C-alpha cells in the first residue's frame, strides 16, 4: 500500500471500515455469556481457556461475533488479517484476590493463567486463535487515554503491507470496577467495540472509512473530543468526527460513517 | 514499501541487566559466558517451586534527575529512565530535544499487574484506586527527558521487543518520526509472577544449581529462568545519522511477524508459523538464507518451545541449518519476557561489533530433537555480517528480525 504524500509534505492513508459492532453487558450477564462462548468461536476453545477468560475477553468475543455476523463475513477466512486490541487493565479483580490468597495460603494457590489471560496482548492472541488469524496479533494502549494507539498500530501494520485487514478491539468496564468486584451488585457494564478495517473492497461493502493523516505540518486544529473509549463506543453507533490521536500534531484520524 | 526505502541505522543503545549497565559491559559479559542467575533475595521464596532468577538489585541513577527524586521513583520508572537516557546519550541526542521528533515504541507485558503488586507490598493502594492508575514507567521517563514524538506501548508477549523494532523502522519510513526509541524494560521478578510461571510449570526447578538452570536445547532442560532488565535502541535513517555524524552500532534490516493461531500458551508444535516469521523476516530484509551468519534463538530452555524453534529453523534454512551457528543468550540473561528480544537485540549488536558469537551456556548434551549448529558454552569468533534474532511469545506471537553491519 502506498501512502499518498500531500502538497505540504504530510501523508494520508484511507481505509475501509467493513465491520463494526459494540456491546455493553451488565456484570450479572457475564456468567451466562461465558457458557455461550462456543457459539461465537469458529475455532473452538478448550474448556480450560473458556473457564479462565477475563470478563472483558468474553465481551470482546461476543462483540467480534456480532461484527462478523452483521457484516456478512461469517464464512470469510481471515488468514492474512491481523488483530490489535486494547483491553483496559484486565486482571485487576483476579490479581487482588490472588494476592490475598497468596498471603494466607502461599505460592501454590496462584493461578498459572494470570499472565497469559490478563496481559495487554491476551485478547489479540485469543482472537487470532478463534478466527485462525495468522497475521500479527498485538495489544496496544491498554489504559484510559491510550485508545488511539490501536489506530497507530493499525496504520503501521497496514502501511507496511503486513496484513490485508485488521480487527481492532477495545474493551473496558464502565464504570471501572474496583477490588470488591465479587461483592458489588451495582450497575457495572463490561463494554466492547470492534472495528474491521481493510484497504481492500469487501463483498459486503464498506460501512465507512478511516483516513489517517500524519506528517510534521498537520495543522493544529482544535480537538473536538478525545479519542477515548466513550467516543469509540458512540462511533460504533452513528458518530463522525475529526480527531487528533497522536502527539505534537503529527497524527490525525478522520472517521466518516455511512458512506 | 519502497518509496522511502533507505537504510535504518541503530545509533544508540541503553541497556541495564544484571550482566551490565552499558553496551560494552553487557557485550563483554555475554561473550565471556557470564550468568547472574542466583537465589532470589528480594522476597521470601520458601513456598515457591522455583527460588532463583536473574534480577536487578539496583538501577544506576540517571543524570537527568536529582538522586533524591530518582530514589522516589518506582523500579520500573528507574529502569525506563536509565535505559532511555543512556540510549539517547549513546546516540548523541542530548540537550534540548523538544524540536526533534523522537518517537517511542515500548514493549510491555503484564506491567500493570506487576506494578500493582509491587505497590501493594510497599503499602500502596494503587490496585484499589480505580481511575487513578499509575502512568507507565516509560511515559514518566519520556516526560522527564523531554522526548516529544509519537509513542506507543505495545505487546506481543515475549516477542514484544522485536515488534517494537519493526514498528520503529516503519515509523521512520512513514516519516512519522525522525528518531525512534524502541525496546522494552521489564521488572519481572515479583512473588506472583514467579508463582504464576512456576505453577504453569514453565520455570526450571534446579534450585540447587541456579546457574546451570537455563540450558536451552540441552537434553536435561526443565524450563526457563525468570529474568529482568531493559534495553532501548535508537533507530534513525542513515542520512539523518550521517548528517549529524552519528556512528552506527548496526543496521536494522527488517522483520517478519506471524501468529500461530493455535493456543494461548502452547506454541504450535509444527512450528509452521514460526518458520513463516523467519522467512518473512529474511524476505522483508532482502537477505538470502545463506547470508545469515548467526541466529540468536528465542531458546527459552522449555522442553516444548526449544524443539519447536529447532524445527522452525531447520525448515526455514534446510541444509544450511547445519552450518549457521545458533545460540540462546537466555542461558545467561534468563527470560526477560516482554524485554527478552530487546536484550537479545543487544546480543546481536555485540556479535556484529565484536565479530564473535555469544554462547549457549549449560549446553552439555544437545537434545537430538534440536539438531542445530550450536555455539555451546564458549564464544565463537567468526566473520559476521548479518544476524537473525527469533522471538516467540504467548498468544502465538512470532516476531523475527535481521540486523546487519551498517552499510
């Protein structure tokens, strides 16, 4: 893929959004959703994997399934795609429980699943397994305010022609859950957003496009809104906008949906 | 992508491991076959199945921050600050950096889990303070040093370091940055990290002889040794470096990525996509297999992983696999997880600069399922122009890169 230098020495790259979905699930629904994971995974996961998945992983699998289904790509193979995901601080509740048990019962009670399942890369590895994706799988950002880093990773992978498409995913708790997660019965929602993007035309047509602009002369336009999780969550509905997601005016993203 | 193709040079190295606190001391230790694997004295290990690691007891102060303030930083912040500062200094990028576009591609692993854990033991409550998460150590360092360009923390598990190098090279080609810091810093030796990998049965249990525990490709290997440390490299285009008179450590020739899509933890035993990552790295680097003079293996010392990697190398190189020297420096550094391939990049630069290959320690009886041309126990002098570094991680992430003598 060639980037297109613009007159002022900046660059731009235009990509198609070919799938998108969002999900918001109350905490009370997650146990039931865990049992439904086999419905959403073309390549089956083992019971051990399913049992130990972080809650955000459950929602991101559901959201990805929705995106694939809605875009008519259920039979599509994603061999040459890649995936970049940004779970926000997975593992908080599991770690606090683990530390407490570790203090009283010792090292042997520590789950071997903490690092594989609760790290920044975990969701991307999971998605690559479930959908047979053999391009790169990466975690990026992973903290509130770093959501735009997923787009930087996407731009890099597509610019370098490493993949023909990408699944981008973000997930978090809203509101963020605390350490007493098991006891709290409030209205916490586990939320996920998925975008499928590709430079190629898609049989099902595009849902919109993303334009990346970068260079040293990008004008310092006012920032209408931070590219954070709430923005992405509403983008999946019907928002359009023009955002600066990078640093020092070198990176902007422009979304146009419904075209 | 050929439009902006021009050589990418590595002009700065900041490294801190138990083996050394700069490029020369680290290179010397690796080529002399030194190991700092030892009993853990950072916390009690009596009920851990593994009681040793390669760990940092202290991190040298960075000149960019007063000692009293440095002492107040977390270990992760100190390590990132030291490595970033030294990398920039080594590249000759000092003084006011605000007008330069210097990016940061930082590989991370379970960093926030480890940060919460250390904070908890120190009496902090970061894990319970929802919405007030500590900034990543590297971001703190970036601010202190005034590094102003685009930044990203990314994770490909244990392949993260190589991935950051690939990203940095692309950002340079894209014109997104003029210089890029790439690598990873990992403070891994915590009670929970030791326990979780111990209970996964991924760690060696040679508690009586820690220095002999990391033995990649040896028949009697029984797991990896947890390690910690950091390495950041400065990458820039040759023209930029030449213009300002910067000297190269090496050229970054390119890399290749794939995913196994097989299992969250276990590598694909057929190693088909590890092999594919090797092939892609060579192809993207425009290097033929016979031009590779040395392979720095991922070589963790796990029974399954080493066999898979040997198969990947054999399949990618065919008959050449019998003649290309291979070693795993994890036998000396331990496995630094997200920072592993960043440290191994330094080992590759050492090989290129010293024209010698660091050995695989403790390789007494090579596993017949890992038939390669091993550099066992002592360094090998050799003319070295191009080096391949393999890195394979959880989630099936495979990332391989090629370095060469600077052209």
